[in-house]
């Protein structure tokens, strides 16, 4: 089974909202979008080195868009 087929299976079976994290984007940008035709699937794409850090995800189940994302980049001088 391909990964996309597996994802679609679980999305159909459970009908809940999903966040798919795409690590280490080579175009070095922070992106939140809905690349597929699934209404309840949100993709979070985060940059890799040298822009390392963390992402705070806030979940509000009753909201129309339940996920809020905050990108936090650690300044290069702190880890090199």
C-alpha cells in the first residue's frame, strides 16, 4: 500500500483532523497548507539546517481551523 493510500484509508475510517509534518524542507521555508483534496488534512512543512528550531502547535478542537502553528527559529550563534 502506498503512503497516500494508507493516509486516505485512515482519514476516511476515522474522520478526524490530521496534521502531516513534512520535515526538513529543502526550500527553507515554513509552510502550513492543504496540498491534497482532504478537507481535514493540514500539512506543516518546516525548514532544516541552518534554520533549526521548534514549532508550537495549539489545538482548539471546537474551532473551524483547530490547529495554530508558531515557528520558533533558534539563532545560529546559539548552536554553532
